[in-house]
C-alpha cells in the first residue's frame, strides 16, 4: 500500500446519520438521467458515504446468514501492523469499526518495530494457514527498524485472503478479465459509484488520469472489463486537457491538488475524484482543508455527477474492503458446507489375466496427495506432507468442522475366514472406489495400518488386491509415516522404566530412593506435576518435598510391584518366534534381578489400542496414564502414571495420533491409522480417523471401515468397544463371504497357505456349499443382533459358478440379509462393485436400529456369556480357576464395568480353530483374564493366542528385494 492509498483512507469520516437510500438503477433510467445533466447548472453529488452505508447494511445481513447456515461460523479479518504510527492507527480503528458494525471478527495484530522480514513472513504464513481468518490486510507503510521488502510482504499474503486486492496474482487476474479474484478496493469503489449513478458504462469513453498500481491502473482495467473504451493519462501525456474533455467518465488520481479544472471536463460527464490533499484555509479552525485532485467548485458547474472530497471515494475504500472480506468468508463457508467434492477419479484399464498386485499398483500414477487433500476439503495447514504420496492430517480439522453433519458409517466384516483370507480389505476398497469414482459420492475408506511382521511373513501385505487397492502399496505396507515405530518406542520405554523401577526399589533404602526421585537441583527441590498426581492419589496434600514424613515418603517412593503380576511386555514389529519367551536381567549389573517375560508384535501392544480408541490428545494422555502394567504386593493396580511415564509417552505418540492420508487405485481418499490385532485387541482402525472422515464426507457421504477377521470377533468389538467409546452408530454392515470359505465350513479339505487348493474348491460343489451355509447364517445373525442391515458381498473367485453364487444369495436373503450381491472388484475395480455400492446406499437410506449387545454394568462373566452365546452360538462360558481369580481381582479393583474384548481364534466361531461350520451349544473355555485399562476393556483369553507370530519355512522374505537401478521395491504382494 502506498502513501497515496493511505491518504485516500484518511478522508473516511464517522458514519453520518443521513436516512436516504442509494440504489442502482437500470440502463434505460440512466440514459434518461444523463441527458438533462447537460442543461443543469450544477452536478449531482455522488455520496460515497451513503453508498458505503448501503453496502455495509447488505454485508451485515449476509454475515448474519452465515450463522444460519453454520452455527458458530464467524467471518475473520486480521489487520497486521508493524510499529505504531498514529496515522496508521487511525486507519486501523476505522476498519475495525466498520468490520464490527457488519459483524466481522476483526483483530489488530500489532508487531514490534524490531521485527525482521523473516519473522513478519512467518506471521503472515500463520494467518494464511488459519481457517478462522478469511481476510488479511498488512497496514502500510511498515514502521520498522530493519529493511523489509513491502512488495514481498504484500505478495506473501495468500491470494485467497488478499482482501486489499494487491497480490500479484489478483492483479494478474484483473488484467486478463478474471474478476473472480479480489479487486483492489479503491478502484472497485469508484466503479460501484459510477454504477450507482445509473450511467451506462458500456461503450462510454472513460479517461483515467493517473497510472498508480493502487488506483489508476486497476481502475482502467475495471472500466475496460465493464466494456468502456478506456484511455490512461499520466504526467507524460501530451494535450491532457483535450483528452479529458472527451471523457464521459473521468477518474482522477494524479496526486496534485485541484489540478483538473472545469474547462477540462466534458459537460454532463461523471467525475470521480480519488485525490486527497491538504490546502491552507484561514477560515478553518485548524488553518487547512481537504481538497481533491479536481477543482470541485468549477467542476460541479460542468459535470453531470461528481464525488465530493471528503465523503466521496474515501468511505467506499473501506466498504469494498469489507465486501472482499465477506466474499472470502462466503467462499470458505461454501467450501466447508459443500455436499459434493470436486474429486477427479483416476481411470483404470483392467488387464486380462489380472497381473500381480504390485504390477497393478505400479501401473497407476497416484495423485499428488496435497491435490487430493484439497479436493476433499482439507485446508493446507491441516495437511503435513510426507513426500507427495502420503500425508498426516491434523486434528484441528475436527475443530473446524465441529458443527458439520456427519455421513453414513459402514463397517465391513466377514464370515469365518480360511487361512488365505476372504478379501475384506479388497472388498472395502472396491466398495469405496465404486461409491467415489463411479457413483460420485463423497466417500472415505478408513483402514488399519498393517504390521510389517505379516508383510515379511506368509500373509503378505494388507492394501487390498487386484484392482481394488491402496496405493502406493509399498508405502502402505512398510513404514508409512512411522506410527508403529512410535508405538514400539513408547511401549519399550515403559517396559524399561518398569524393570528399572523394580531394580532401584530393590537396591536402595527408602530415604536414598526418595532423594533420588526428588533431587535438589541448584538448591531447589520440588515435585514434578506427575509426582504431584501420585501424591494426590495417595491422599498426601503436601507440595514441599522436605515436609513429608517417613511413612509418606516411603509410600510415595515405593511402588512395591509384584513381579508375578507384570502384564507389560516389550514389542517389535516383526515376526520372531524366539522372542515369545525370554529372560531379562541376565547382566551382572542387574544384581541377579532376573525375570521371565516375552515379546509381542508391536500391534499387540495396549498402546496401539489406546491410539485407536483415543478421541483427542487429552483423551490419549489420560488413557496412557491409566494403563495398568502390574499390581503391587497388596493387589492394587500400578499404572503408567505411577511410573512417571504419562508425559513421555504422550510426547512419543503426539504425531502418531494424526491419521495418514493415502488413496485408492481410482484416486479416492483413504485414511490409514492404527492397527490393533483383532484376536487380541479390538481389531479396528482409529476413532479419530473415522471422525475426520465422517466430517469430511458430509451428511450424504460415506465412511467405510473394516473390522478384523469375522463378524464374531472384529464386528462385535467394533460395535461394543469402538462404537461404545466413540458414541457413533453404524448405518450398515457389509458381510464378505466367498464360495471357498463356505465350502471349507461345509467339510471341504483344509486350506493351507502356499499349497494348491483341493479340487473341491476349483470345481462346482453345491453340496459343500449347502453344508457350509450355517457359518454364513451365524454371521448374518450377528449383524442383525446389533440392529444393522446386513449387505452380503460375495467376493467372486475365478472358479466360482453361477449356481454357487445363486445359492449363497438365496440363503442370505432368506436369513434376513438386506441384500446379497456378487462383486468382481478384484478383477474390475470399482466398476465390479457398483451393485454392492447401490445396495449399501439403499441400506443406509433404510436406516438402522443400532444397539449394543450388552450393558457395561453387567458382571464381567455375564458379559462374556452374552457375547459367546449370541455371537458364537455357545451354550455357556467356563472359566479356569486362574481366570476366575483374575475376574475377582479386576472387579475388586474397579474394572468390572469395562467392556469385554474376547481374545480367541479367528479360524472358528468356537474357541478351537479346528472346528468349522457353526456348531451350537458348545462350551467356550476362558483360560485367563487381564485388563487393558488405558484402552478401556477387559481381555478374556479363550485358548492360547500368541502375541508374537513366527516365520514360516519359506516366508515372503525370499521374494522381497530392492532394485538398486530404479530404487523400486520388488516382491511385495
């Protein structure tokens, strides 16, 4: 902004009390109106004050309408000032006054004179990234002690928030006739004043006197695109008076007091005076008066219309500034409220035969992830890029969209699978590709992050398969953004602190232990905040470490952990059977304090379940604090907070709580986050990823997520643990089945990974399908038990027959499924799941009567029984003596009201993986029980479930390689 622009603003006065209204008139009226002007002795005054008042009133009503569309939405304007020049302060107060009158949240951001250019740019970038800010003004001149390039600062303001209209991008738009950007306020105000006269601009001869960047040049451009014939004059123009006398419209911004005389003006012309000059006047109290660049007294006798100084162009500058700000807010609101994304799908060209997953994935070039983020309504500051194919999403998006309605919530589960899996993830990906790329619905897939153990083992990756995948599959299946590594580090730090605390308590006297826990540093001794929390739990109200009694500091310093009750294991994200049972403390430095323990795979850590079930950073921090790692010798739980670990764990996991954004083969969004095991933990992706997805897709959109293994395990926990925690109700369940799995449950030969399928699976066998139907019917019943419409998706394999598919569909519908469809997404991508997408849309339109399976206040054993009898078909639950003792211990410790997480085999609805089909009335044995207090559930172990997989004789390791010429990973599947 130049000093000339500042002078324009200086003439703005307090809003007058005039009651008259100023409005625009039609072209016909304007022609009638101009003709008499030639005969008039004095021009009509164009009151910028009145027009500005009218504009402010219109804007006030528009701002009010925003809140009706979205409660709590507020138009935000930030005025950045460096230093404290008083003339700048006057202009800022005037802008804030106008903004406040309209209902705009205007904030004066005052920065010190000592600020550097880099610091100022950083501040502007922060405002650019703030979704609550819709307009940014940098008050000029900059009153600074260090050199700062004002043009660089002006261009640092986002073109989308440049309500001054001074950004090079907005200037460029104006120069080519693109008026969708922000227009410079003073010239725009001039054009509005001309229009309000009713004079027809189209075809009129316009002369602009002055070529400044702020007024003259953009005024000429605006008039040109309003279809006037425009001439620009300046200080070097010859025969200036002759040119101005030809003007039907004369805009003057030359910076010379009263330069334009009456003789320069064509009779009846519209004269817009942008000048502001101080002229001596002895008749005024202050000895001066304000005049424009036009000799007003002479000009008004010739012109048809004229703006006064002050009270003409000046008030319009601020009015148009406010109009730009409201326009920006309206765009932001439209973007936030839009029901349909501007998503451009990626095209697929399926090949026959279908290539390997990695070949298919490599053949598709993903969108730039920042572009996808923009397509689905994310703001730049809500996206942290990890290269150009994956990104983390800030939790701030939930605050921004807190008032937005959520979409439909669909869970994809399966029947009891074969060891090869039945394609739940593939089906989920096919479904969202069909919904997003083919049905053009807003849709987000919400997936778990896979462990690297199975990727290098025998199962392979978990990105889906065929033409229904997450891409890039290498990124998805390997490190992604490091979340699992963060979980591993946090888990193992807690394990280290646990063993170390036992060691120090065993090797030190009470006083020495206390003094080391609360040391005197530089003469000052104080408790840390986490230590104060422990004192509070002990009922000790003292805050001065030196005032504790001997009994008090003994209670504080000693956790007295019973090593036999330790439930916390170390983890690693690889399959390593030799870590299932280990001895720690073998070094001589540990003074013989050894104990037997073991490792689990990282995704089996309770911290992974905490990550998946947390609703915010604060919630995660509290859950981490509540994690029970052992019991003391009196039977009381010992938590991570008791060990002083809450803050450290939170710091390690802060970034891991943000979901990861990726995409499908057809360019639709995928949120990947958390990966708890389904047979040990609850087997679902994170609540936070689902919440972000539900807000992004909007009321008519869909979030499709997956629950691990069969509906008896994953879907049950999705409903009774995850949805109980989040408070969300699913709208439908998609139940994935295959002819192969049904045949296995009907008595087919064993299905073994790596071995050829028996011909029972490669040839039509209606009898086996009929015998295996009870397993499908049990899983349909499981969905209905929760009040959900069940859509059965038959994942077609190449050896299936139509008769087998028809039998499955008929049986499913007879059992009460909402729909049963055959899907070919593996071979055809989203096009092969269109029928499934249609069925899901209709199921969600029908609505659900979702209900939880049990009341959390029931006794622990009753909850286990309810799950076993309803979801598995069991007759009863039988606990071992150890399990019964654990139930009593946990109930007495206050954990009896937590939901149950049944840990059992995924290969059968019973507790025995060898039993197929769907037997009824069996006894389910519960061998052990433990609490995951941070995650918020009690785990019932039904049989021996290993937390650490092993490698097979020939794992995928043999096939995975790095091509050093291309840098590409080979052999993943």
